[in-house]
């Protein structure tokens, strides 16, 4: 186990003991997240559901099966990516996370992101999208890659509909699948752009990144 994986395991232990908000009181298991410490793509959902609560793993119900099948279509599996949620314990009756719960859980997710340093963050649903693109409307910007400054670094964020929404609506499913199949190309384009970026951050670089971002949208 490498150092990054050890750090993620330590966070998982701390999440399991977390009592920073009331969600832990009705949860069976914490769901800290799972996947590779070297992941290039970090998927962020909303919160655990019933299946996730029972198993302590993210996206293991019907939405997770959809995620797995689409990962397979682009030549990946769960061991290649990292999957987490905005909150680490199941909200009762699968209700939306409350602002205080999101705030209490935020440090765990931020630490995971800082350890893994993914090249791409895929937000699943409006709650995780709002963390990076607060003014975004998912129906308008889904599947559109954009640079976001996070933890003093530029990261590529791609908002997606939540897979559960795709399962409920055939039109959303079509868009979700279409967006998903773009990921390998977007990641490769980002790597090519990244290789051209100099170490020094200048105004010219900022302008260059804006131009690059437009080419990714």
C-alpha cells in the first residue's frame, strides 16, 4: 500500500467515527468513498442510498450498476477511478443533504481530493456541481468541461446528471450516456494541454487557459 492509499484509509477510519452532524445516528455504515489513490478521474455524487448504507460502499445500487456499465464502455472499472459523495452517511429516506450536513462533510472530501489530485472531477448531480460551479444549471452545462480553480490548482470539472435521474428519464439517460462517452477524449485533450503549460503562472497563461477552456466546452 503506497502513502496516498494509507492516507485515504486513515480518512476512511475517521469518517467511520465521525459525529460532526446527526446523519451518523441513523446510518448503518459510513460510506467514505472507494477507488484508486492514483485515479485520474474522481466521481462525486450526492450521498449514500440504502444499498450504499448497508455495504459501506458508494454507488452499489441500480445507479452504481449504470456507472459500472458505462465505465466498462470506456475501458475503465472502479479500480481505475475514485468514487465518493458530498456526504458520507445516508440522509434519512434519501432526502437531499442539508447545508449544515454538507458543510460538516466537506473537509473529508477536500482531503481526499488533495491526496488523489485527479486530473478530472466528474460531478454527479446538482449538489456536487454546486461545489465547483455554484451558478451552474445542470440542464444547460451537463457534459461541458471547464477549468475550475480548486485548492490553488486548475482542475477540469465536468458536470453530469446524477445516474439515478438517468434511470428515471429516458431523455436524461441518452444525454448521460453521451456525456459519459466523451470522457476519454476530454481527458486526453486535457493532458495534451497540460503538457504545454509552463510552470510560471502569468497573465498570458491565464488568457491561454481561458482559450483552452473554450476549446474543451
